[in-house]
């Protein structure tokens, strides 16, 4: 089988999560005897880059010609649109290009929660950026959008989303989501027909589970860890900082530290908020390889309003770092078995989150139990198992 990945940028696994997943899948598919190819619109300056059997840089103005020749030359069976920004014109060109080879199928991967569009911008974060000249025009637009009444905002977003998702249903042979919990929501938002619903699949992200924590091996510190892009619309780390203010006031938890690993457009806002809340035990670590932080931390905190498939939750459990997360997106339930491998908290309930986090921090035996279960639980996301699901999907494309 010959498989072509289509991305905005040339694939370099350290660039972002989607590129890392593309790299992982390509290696997994190749291990099953498939030939994997890459098409992209712009070169990536980040190294190392991923090796493919062949690559092509496409001109957005002439996608159909360049992509069509490549598909025929390399006898491509499946094109997977991993991360592609565009509208009807671009996707129609992709469709035409793939149609020149009989039997070639085209899939669109949606790497986020379908309902993320209804999460409104955080006006405080946007206004902070306006005042401090950080992406000022863009942030001002987002701040103004955040002023819209909820019914008006939701109605506008729903109409735009129906057009966008409906385009995927119309022009692609199938849509791949990251969780079965997303299927009903996606089909409703896209107004999918019964026939289109049959072509919506769910396959989780694969995780390289090479280096696992051995329960009982020690090395854990009194640390709570956050790893991710510092963007408040999705990650809502501002909520965690407010929760942490309550944690710092608890006399029995004085030895604990919160470490935040990552960078993003709201990094300065988070620093300012931490100062305003007079937080003493928060450490902003910047962009780092998170592996050693996972090894050391005892608890992983996630306050995201939405996620596609939260690889950091998988990585945390793999390394014996027990997660506490808001149950605000369907895939959270795929990764965290509430009360067994971690803790899920009702969305947006900061008081409940603080209580759950504090209880876990204070209970060594419970953390150890959840840790042991979590290390085994994430085996379901091993590359071999996820590749099995993909090949099952591929077989169904020609039925």
C-alpha cells in the first residue's frame, strides 16, 4: 500500500503534536510494509525532518497539477490530509488530483474536538495582549468577538462550522476523528446525511511507549506538572493558576511546587497573573523536553476547555504522573479512567478541581494506586494497536 500524507508544512516531529503524530504513523505504517510519502506547501526549518519514500512541495495555486502527477507516479492508494488549511477551492483541487488515479481514496483528519468552535476567547487574556502589544490587531478582534451575546456568537459559529465540516463530508471519502465520543457531535454540527455518517471514523493518536515508569522505582517529587502550548482559549491555564492560589494557602501542602513547561502567546499573561495572585511556588520552565519533568512529577494538571486527543495525558500516565483534568472534551474519557487511572472534574468547576487536586496531592497511597493502573492503561495507545485500527479503516474504504 502507498500512503501520502498532506500537511501545511514539511514534517518535522518536534514542530507540533500533529507533525509528531504524522511521523509516528508513517513509521508505524512503514513497519507494516507500506510506502509512505509526504506532500506539503512550505518547507520546515526545524530539524530533524522525517524521512519518506518521496516528498513533494506543492504550489497552492497549482495543487491539482503537481499533486496529480505525484499521485500517479507513485501509485498512491490513500491520501491522508493531516493538517491542511484551506477552503473549497483548495480541497476541490486535492479531490481532482487524487481522482486521476482510479481507486485512490482521500481522508480528512480533524485533529481537535469538533465543538471547540463554541469555546469563546478569554477576554482578560485577549485584552492583556492588546494592552501589551502582543498580536495587537488579532487580539483586539478576538476581544470584540468575546463581547458578543452567547446566542449570537453560537448562531454565527454554528453556521460557519456547518459549512466547513459539510465541505469535508462532500469532498472527502471519509473523515477521521480522534475519539468515538466526537462522532455524534461532528455529524450534528456538519448536518451529515445517513450515507455521510457511515464515512466518519474515529482513531486515537498513537503514542511511542518506549520509556515507561516502573511503579515503585521512586524518583517522584512533590510536583504538579503542566505541559502544553500556553494559549488560554484552549488550555485555560489561568484557571489552574487560580486553583493553585488556593493550594498555596493549604498548610498541609506547603512542600508542593507547580511547574509549567511550554511557551505560547499567553506566556506573558500567565506570568502577570501569577504575580497578581502572589503565587510563590509556580515555576515557568519555558520550552523544554518534558521527559525528565514527567519522571519527577507526581501529578499532571490539565484545565483545558477542549482538546483533540491529549497526548500529554497519555505521556503523563506512561511516566507515572497521575492526571487531574476537566471532563470538558470527549477524548478525556478515552485517556483517563476516572477514579482508576486519574481524576476527571466537572468542566469549569474550579472549587471541585481544587478539592480533587488537593485530595490527590495529600494521599500518597491513592496516587500510587492510580499511578500503577495508569502505566498499564495507556498500552491501548501503543503504535502497533493504533496502526491496526488504521489498516482496518483502509480496508473498509474499498468495500
